[in-house]
């Protein structure tokens, strides 16, 4: 059977081209997107080198991406923040660290945030809270020479330090756990809510706070961070005169009459 050139185009060439379009460009596009993402995130690899140098100053490499072993708890994949991003977050135009702040990294993973705070020379008390005992153990051993650092293993919501003031989150868990965190903070620190600040880097569950009048959301967009980030501040509810009167002990009320 003979085929014309036109029939060859329709019967052979077009399906072959469609197959190539389905397979080859998709792979190329996927690799291109990954390479572009990596080049931008690491500023053509310069920041990757910086990460390694500072990490090893504090005992070992802290980079990489590790899937959580506890997805049923709402925990997310462990990912480390680049030092140059942290420099913007806590730099002169970012979030100020006060001398009396107690710094807490919720979901500290391999401990790069703790490295950064040490690298900055902060003399504050530092806590790392980590669900995965393997990561927690490694980080605790690595940072054992630094007396200011304490690593707590287990549920970060239940392990919130009593003296915490400035909390850092890099999208460590999903919305249900974020809701638990909100409630726990208001309960645990009810007597001093005005001292609490949360730096939420990569705020994938920000909706938990946006429609909540008990929280103020302060954008960090001016820092031009790689991930959308905010500072969260709980609102302190002031009692009205009527509420104050209603809350006074009976003995006080009797003495007033």
C-alpha cells in the first residue's frame, strides 16, 4: 500500500510529534523550573556555600529536605531556611530581638535557626522544639557546647517553654495544629500576652489568623523574602468597668457597702 506525503504527515508524523510534546517538553520544563527555583533561592549557588560554611561552624550540615515520619500528627516536611533570608527577617528592617526575649524555634529540625541566632551573637535563652526524636537528638548533641540552647523533644504545642516571648515558625505543621497553637498560646501566656510575638515564615496556614480579631497580622512583604511571612501578635483584651466589678471577690464587694 502506498502513502502520500500528506498521509504520512497525518498518520505518522503528527502522532510522533504529539508523543514528543507529551513527554520531552514536560521533563525539560520540570527540570528547568527546578533549576530556576534553585538558582533564585541560592542566588546562583552563593548562598548554598554560605549555608555550608556557617553550618559547619556549629558542628555539621543542616540543609536538605526530609519528609516527616509523622504525617498523622499534621507535621510537615523538614526544610531549612537560608541564612541570608534569616538575616533579612531579623535584620535592621525586620523583627527586632530584645535583650530580654526568649527565642523559640517551633519545629527546629536540624537546628539552622538556632545556628543563626548563635551566629548573630544573641545572648538570649534559645529553645528548639522538635517532634522527631532523631533530629532532636542530633541537634541537641551538636549544640551541647552552648549553654543557652535547650532542645525539647515531642509535641511542640505541649512543650512551649513557660518563659517564651519570640516564637519562630517555618510552616512546621498544618491548619489543625496551628489552631491548637493559637489556643495554647492564649491559655499559657494569658497573664502576659503583650510580651508574645510570632514570626511565621512561609505562612501557609495564615487564614487561621486573618479572620481572628484576637490577633494582629503584620506583613513582612517589605523585606522581599522568598516566602510570604508575617509577624503575629495576640491582642490583649481589656476588661470594662462592669467586667472588673463582676470579677471582684465577694469580700471586696461587701466591704464597699
